[in-house]
């Protein structure tokens, strides 16, 4: 491969002056990237238990954690969960159900998403899979960011609560390319503010950005879909990607863009081994 | 707005603890929507909690109470299997109520 | 409505009652009169839902725009500082729209608790009538428009007490 791409990646990374969590320079592979990535954050935050990274800012700051635990007495995403279960279990007009489109009837499978689809050569997120199911059953697609989609995926994800995240990169050059594209996106600067995802979630992890504490990249997507107090409701990973792009004054992509799919693939893979923590609650 | 109230009540050692989450926008009337128009004030004004026909808490809320308001309190008495009721009315006259069993 | 229905004696302009409000001792017949049709459950008074009555809402108190006016409108008395009120609120609110606030008090005979935010357009955020038998302890979530003092008023034994805590609120940043 991957030698040339890896070398190019390193040059890009070094040229943007960013200390990249040591991507294995020799014998590069997603598996060695994963180890290096997770080791980096464990070394940087030695007092955080590995599984606690899924709690993002709450793993970084005690005052925030106390506020979160207070709110979690009665999680604000409860309405999304109840609504999501009802929506998920309802039959399509043709009599089929969401469960018919997924392994294990759609329960306890969220930890395997996003997936590489060899037929299309694309990465399929769980939200995109839900829409594919709807299309297959003659139903219009749902908004990928919020509303019914966020509720349905919140419910599906809740049935995987605590299961180790297990995103696979099969031995297919297209899957590998998607992973690498996601990784490159993560480390590339963009927008008028010229930040990369890594600027905040690697370099800035644990720091304050105004009143908020920045979550580390490790575990970043593990608690989605997420009820954000700023939104006043529940949203998907893609909703947050778009918001982050806007916040650094970059042009956001379309919700089902290849760039976002690949980015989510990379980030979810980096969480492998951590427990599914969605749906989650955040500021 | 039926189905807006989620409640968890549990009795322990002679005291019942009640937690309730109510699905309501609690719009203050100060916030603008995407088109720049003010979203009208729409917030719960009165909430009544009762057990065995006796009011155990009355809440008066203004628009400064957060969206999807959460309440937690305790009262002496109550046992598993008893009913606890919650009802609310908002500034536009909407209402909802629910009766739920103490665990 | 009989005179025993104390809930309905509260008019919009009347401050929070100092005496305890209960419906205990009201005959089942008059209790039934309080319930909206469709909500009575046959023969089991304990299953009955007490409907929230909008006419008891202290509208004027919620219109007050400063601590003095709010205190007077809600309680018609002045408060003295007390160290027997425990106010839990964050030092820095993670989000001004959802600030968890918990109040409890070791004062005897608490009848009411009010939560004020001095930096908000309307000073009173929430108020609670605490009947006999209910613990003087409330948790809720309020909106803070900006960094401000959160003041808690506790009415106990016919007198009014207060405590406060400053909570910092900044605009949400890019974090999460």
C-alpha cells in the first residue's frame, strides 16, 4: 500500500506542524495506528480509566462530571429512546420491519457500524443503513441528522449499551482507502479558523474552549446519538460533524457525503474495544 | 400533549423519592427562530404532584426553567404499589397528567 | 367549591401561602369535584389525579425584575441570610440553558422554596410550595442568561431566609 500513502500522510501531518499521535512509521496498518492512537491518549491522560474515554469532557473535568451525573439521574434522551423504540418496532405499510434489514433483527449490532459495503465500495453508517432499509421498503429517507432518525438510532444503539465497539476494516483496498481518507480528513486543517479536528480533539483535548471542555478524539463518537443541551434535542454524529465544520467556518458537506462517512469510519475504528455509550448527553 | 410526563417514584424506609421529566419546550419568548422571528413564550406554569389525594408538591414555573424540565423531591409516606399523580398546565392552557405506581 | 378547597383560594396576585396546603380531610365527594371529567378512577381516591390549576399561578411575582420586587411579590416579607440552606449549583455552568440546581434546608417547618436568578429578564425562575410531610429539598434545572447570582429564598416557620451562589456562564464554545 500503503507505504506511499503513509509517507504522504506523515509529510502532510508534519507540514501542518501537528504532532500526530504516533502513527506507526514502519509496517503501518490500521491495527498499528489503533494501538498507537489509544496508547497516546492513555499516556497523555494516565488517570483516566480506558473505558471512561467514552464520556468525553466528563472524563476530563470534575465540575462538568458532577453536572452530568446530576442530569443523568433522568437522562434527557429518554424521550428520544421511547420514541425511537416505537418507531423502530412499527411496521412499514408493506408489513415488513426495520429488524428484517439487519442482523439479529437490528438489536445489539450498533457496535459494528460504520461498515464497509463491498457492493457499493462505500462506508455505510447505521443511519444510512436505516435509510437503505426504508428505501427497500418503499419509504422516503429520513433526515440523517436528527428527528426520527436520531430517535431510531438512539434506540438501536441503546440495545448495544456496553458492548465493545468492533468496527472492521476488511482486506479490501477500497475499505483501507476509506479509512485513510477519514484519517487524513481528521488531521487536515480547514475553515477560516484553520483548525483540524485534531487541533481541538488531540492538541486541545482536556482544555477549555470558553466554558466547554474539549473531549479527546479517543471515544469521541462512542456516545452518539447524543442529546446536546445546546440543541435541546438528540442528534447523530453527522449533525455534530456539520456543526463542527460551521464552527471553524468551513463549508459543511452533505450529510451523506463520502468525506463524513470516511471520517466516522476512522473515528469509530479508533474506538475499537471501548464500550458503546450511546445514546449520550452532553452540554 | 399526552405522554409528556415520565416519572420514577421509589419508596425506601418510609420516604418516597420522585423524579419526573416532562417533555415541554419551555420557550421563554426571548429566542428567535432561524427566520429571525420571535418564538412565542410557551412554558409550564403550574405542576401538581399528589399521593393518596394529598398534594405533595406544587411547583410554579417561569420560562427560566429548562426545556424538558426535570424535578426531584421526596416526601414522607408512600409505599410500593401506591399511585402518584402529576399534572401540569402551561401559559397557553395546554395540560397533561399521569398517574404512576411507586416502586 | 367548598371553603376547604384551599388550593383555589390562591389567586394570581396573592403571594405564596404561608400556611400548609393539603387536601387531606376533604371528603371524597368534594375531592371528586376537583377532578376533571375523565380522570376520576372509580372508588379509589388514592388513584385520583389532582389537576394543576392555572388560577393559582402567582403571575405578578413572575413579572418582577429584581430581587426586592420578586421577594415582596412572592412572599410579602424580607429575607435574612441563613446558613441553614444548602444550595448546590455548578461553579461554571456547562451550558446556560440547563443548569442543575439543588436546594435543601435544615430549617424547621419549611413551607416554600423559591429560586431566583438575578441576571435573568424575570427574576424568579421557579417556586415550590412544600406541604407538611414533604422534604424541604428540590432539584431542578434552570436557564441562566449570563453569569449571575442564584438566590434561594426559603420560607420557614413564618419567616423568610435566603442564601446565594454565583454561577459563571459563558457562551458555549466549540467543545463537546
